C-alpha cells in the first residue's frame, strides 16, 4: 500500500517533486519554475514544514539532504527553494550567495553552483 | 489502494497538528530575492536574532531593504547565515504592514489605544514618571531593557535612571538568560566573559557541549563545530551532555543523557576521574589556581577539595544521574576532556537557567582549571550568549541593577563615585544599593511598589517564568507602563503608552556578541511612519523630566548629546562617552574601538582594545595571555605567561569551587510526576513577535508542541498530534504532542516562542531563581500531562493591535 501511495504522490506532485533535485533540473528544465509548479495547497496545508511531506514523497532527496552538511546544520528546504508563493525547484543562485558569497563571486561563470556541488549532497565536489 | 494527495498531506500534517481550514496569515510573501548586480547599495551590519554576532550585508534598492547576505571576511560567521539571518529584512522599513508607526496611548488599560503625537507621548511619559517619583520616591520607577537593544541605548537609559532619577532599578532580560554565566565567570576567573574566542572552534580537539542545543540556538556557530568534527572525524571528539537528545546530538561521539537537575553531580564526577587518574595539570594548578568554598569564599587546600570530591564516584553519580549515564561513560568523557590537545566547553541556558546556575558554571570552569584547558589554542570554557547584545550592552554597558558601565559594581563606593565624576554629576547621586533584580522588580510591580516602568525591546508578559502571576501586576491600573517596541506583543497589551521604535538598520548602534566582539550597524533604511531610535526618545524624555522635577542634573545626563541628529551623530556621541570615558582603563577597554575603526573592519573589535592601533587588528583574541592581550602585559606581576588580572580576584588566581550536587527547586512527585523543560527552536526568536511575521519561519514551526518520550506516550496512550494538557502548580497549556526520542523518559519539553494563551509555556514554568545570579530556573519544574483529545484544529497566533 505504501508503494502505491508513494507512486500516487509522485504522479500527482509530478514536476515539482521531481525537479526538486536541482542537479537534474539544471540539465532538463529552465532554471526556475513559477509558483504554480507546486500543487495547490490550502492555507493550513502550507503550514506543514516541507520536509514533513517530502520525507515520504521524495525519500531519496530527503535522505541526501538529511545526511548532508545542510541537513546536519538545519539548512531547511525553504532557504534555497523559497516557500509556496515563490517556490523555485531550481534555486536562484543569488540565494546560494546569502551564505556562499565568496564562492559565488569566484565561481566559473558558465556553471551553476550545483554543477560542481551536487544538490542535496553538497560536500562532494564533482 | 493509494491515498490522494490531499489525504496524504492531511495525514502528515496530523503529525504535529490537526487541519485548520480557511486560515489566512496576515503576511505576504513578496519575492525580494535579488542579484548583487541589481543592488543600489549594500550595508554592513550585525544579525539581530541571536548572540552569535553574524555579520551580514543588507541590500537596499530604491530605499527599500530587499535581501541579506553573509560577509565572508567576518570572523564570527565567515559568510554563513541561518534562516532567520537571511530573512529578517522582511521586517524593515515599510516591508511589514504591522510595524508600530505612531505613539499610542490610553489612560486606563481597559480602554482602547489612540494615536498621539510624539510631543504628547513624551510629555505623558515624563509627567507620569515625575509624578510617581514625587509621590512614591525614586525607587517607585524602573527601566526593564533588553539584550537586543544597542549598547548606546542601554547606556543612555541607565545613565538617566541612575544619574537622573537616582535609582538603580535598571534591569534587562539578560537576567533571564546570562546572569548565571556572569556569576560563574566572576567567581571562577575573576572577570566576566569568556577568555577565548570562536577562533578556538577550528583549534579544539574536544568539544564538551552541555545544556546547549547549539544546532538550533546558535546554528552558524554549530556549523563551525560540525565542520571541525567532519574534517577530523577520528581525532576530534564531541561530547553532548543533555537530558534531551537534540539536533546537536547528531555530531556527538558520546551523548550523556542525565536526569534534569543532576548536572552538578555529573560535573563533579568528571572532576573525580580527573583527580583519581591524575589527569590534572600540576603546574597549572600550582601557578594559577586556588580552592574556595562557601559564601565567605574560604580558601581551602587541594586535599580538602579531594576529600570533597570523593563523594562523587562515577558509580554513585551514574545512579544519581539516571538516564543513559554509566560510570564508564563518565570516565570516558573525563578522559577525553583532560587528554585532548584543546578542550572547548560550550553551554547556554541548560546550565544558566537553573536554581544553581552559578554553581553549574563554576563546576565547568573547575574542569578547565584542573586540567589547564585554558588560554592555549582550542582550550576554553565558553558560555554561548543568547542575545545579540546581552554581553556588549547589558553586561558591559551597565544594564543590570547591580552593575554600572564597564564591569563596575554599584556597591563599590570608589567605582560608583568614579562614574559620577565621569558623568559630571554630584557625588552621591547614584544610590549605593543595587535596585530590584528582574524577578524582584516584577514582584514589586505586583505589590504596587513600582508605579511606573519603561519596558524596552522585550516582552516580559510572555518571557517571565510563571508569567500569569506577573501579568496580574502589570494589569494594575495604578502601574503606568511604557513599552517601546517594533511590533505588538503580549506586553504591549498591558501598556498605557506604546512608543514605536526603529529596527536594526533603521538606526545606528553597536552590538557586542558572545566573544567580546563589538560590531557596528549603521542606518541604511528609514524607519516606517514615525518610529524613532530609542536614544532620541530617552534624550527628549530626560529633558522633559528635568523640567517636571525641576532637577538640572537630569538634563546634565544628556547634555553631551544635545543637538545631535539621532540617526548617527547621537549614538556616536554616546558610544564615544561610553568607550573613551567609562571603559578606558577597565578590563573591557574599548577606547580604541571608535566608530571610525569599527566602520573600517568587516566584523568588529574584541576587547580589551585600549588603542586604535590594536583595535584595527581586531583586538584581543585570547584574554590574559602575555603577547596576545595588551592588558596582560601591562598588568603583569611576574614572568608567567598567563596573567589573570580580572577585577574580582585580587589574588590573580583562578578559583576551583567546592560545590555540592543540588537538585531543582521543584522535583516531580506523585501529583506532578514529569519534569518540564523549555527551550528555543531554530526558526523562531524568543516570543516570535518578529519571526512569526516572516511567512517562511512561521510556516516552518507554526505552533509550539510538547515533546513526549515514546515510552511515556505508550504508557499514557498518547499518539502524535493528540492534544495534551500540561499542568503545573502554576498554570496549564494544551498543546499538540510530538512523540519523539528527544527528552528522556519522565521528561517533557516545550518550545517557548508561541504567543497563543494555550501554548504559552511560561504560564506553566516556575519562577524559582538562583540565589546568587537571580536567574530563574526555566529549565526544570514539575508537571503532569494528560491526553485530552485527538488532533484538533489549530492556528498560528500573533498579537495584533486592535483597530
């Protein structure tokens, strides 16, 4: 039943949940998605922390994040991806610069941050 | 059969709370994200939302605050920010519609507020305080401030109260969080504030983290510890001692989960092992240490200390501590602590907010003195501060009832008269007796002894323990309350006069963070409406008070600041007086740290910084070490490398204290069988009047909940999301349950940020306090819990101004 449920979730959440992995997104989709990419939620549902649903809906992404330096240091989903109204499956790189400005300024201009630092793992340099 | 998306989300939402339909938050989420290249300008400043002192830059476009980013050159945060630091620009200027913008007044607290002019507001404030002084005496008025106010603000408030209104009724919320750390540093090392710096994070080989959920309370400092551990997995050890498993425990090699209130026994048992296994540093002890006991600070011998510590065998203490503690774990922790190349202890409210918080601080320092784990790279006994300016403004600036600026005790005639001379006011103007400490102050409000109080930048109606008791006093119609703040709070609900203040980056001033570092934030955007900097308010109020009381000395207190424009020149003049006159020659000498110097540096200056030349290098990284600390060289009495010149220990020794185990003021019993503990969550700051208004942060943690150990939950039939009644002898909450292997069995834990009356846990906590530091024991009291229902609809709650 759990497998069916997850498949159902993934189908329904389609684009947003799959492109939540920016490494994939950078190669296959535009750099950001409009707010409507996330399935519509009620105001109450929007009070649910992202990880609470994504733990089950995108378990691989969740595990990668949880075991990464971002996960250990509690850097949460919304810090990179925004919240429902301004959600970006693939973050704006200026958001990375909030914490990584020195690296952002000296990065190769033809690459995205996650081309070298895989999204949700981060510590592995490709 | 699969679940629909909606069913799925509802099910997951029920983990913490029931579904609530139709809720709309009074906050928008305009997308402010911006690229550096689009910026009009970037402005350096300090984060507002914890004691780490993260340096950041505010991006301003067309006069509007639009983004924040870390400063990579900063020695505090190295460019990193937490979610609060990234997002608090959303509260600045006109970004948030609920900012207080006009003075509001009501003669009686049962009346609605009405808008008034600043002229009228300052007249009312001065007339009410003057009337009270004339009728009830100088000790019937009080100031209650904040570790979030700039140093300039705390300094001018306390100057006018002490020198002008002749009362030491000057307190602030750091009494609730850091007073025990002050007591610990002064009694153990002879001087307040840590010896070392954050730079020890990258040099330590062992971290002893006790009573601190660093990962949530100081996330950017935790990142440095985490990085040190991850880069040196086998050689760097992390010991986490806490009754609750927290996100901090994730990097621990050893978790010591002791029953609440048994910390003193645990620390003494570690000392036992250090003595028994001869892990102490004989040379260090011989050169720098003494042993003391009792109220009279009686000097005793090493043998006497050894005889005292004999009672704390690891086997016996393991039984006292309960939890997962074994004698082997205590031995292992002591061994790692003593043998490492550099051990850094870190603690915060878990140690300070205890009825024996000063003793607990002393016992951590004992371990460092015994082993000589001080003054060398990576070795430090380091208290983490909760608020951005608890150290700089309140501990250093004279913001508590017993201390004058620059670590001078009120009760010392010589020091008090020194301050009077420096201020140019008559000798004897400052009363020799300390004023009411925080808990006594609000007790005095209850009893009607304090008739007029100015509360600045804090919300005691929510943050005091056992707050219902003190809210009764604050509701009295014969107590006139001024509240200056940026948003409505549980305390503005009890005010007569609300004064809208400028927020950080809307005014200029200095914050002094945990590591003795002072950092300047210069105004970058305009405050909304008629909101004003506090320094302007106090100056104008003092001038009116002087007239009302026909007392020219009150005017004298603000005379050096007359005619200065309030956004930069006025705070600069106040900082100059404080640093050049008051700190010069003191252990926190900041006379080299002028505004010009602070503006040149990416971060700031660590005191002592007696010259501009020294300040421009960043100041003093490690105190008391010759060659590193200019005062250690200046005050050297011998050839030893360390010179402990702290003002409280004329013998220049570090004191090892004989402190016995002492449990909390209230132990669980048959009627209230659980320990209740409280703490902070990463997404919110204090009473959430700010972070609750940032939509991302509110959504991340919209309600407080009660953490229940799964074994207790099973025994009591509690499931995740069930509504749980938490009752103590003082009050009651009803919160959703989080069933979680966090708190140890027999203990529950509640976050304290929620403003909802049903989830405001300080209605339940106990107002017992440490007899030395007067800091309350927020961390432990007895309660009972009961499942009252399954999941119920809940909504986030914030105090709003009634139209």
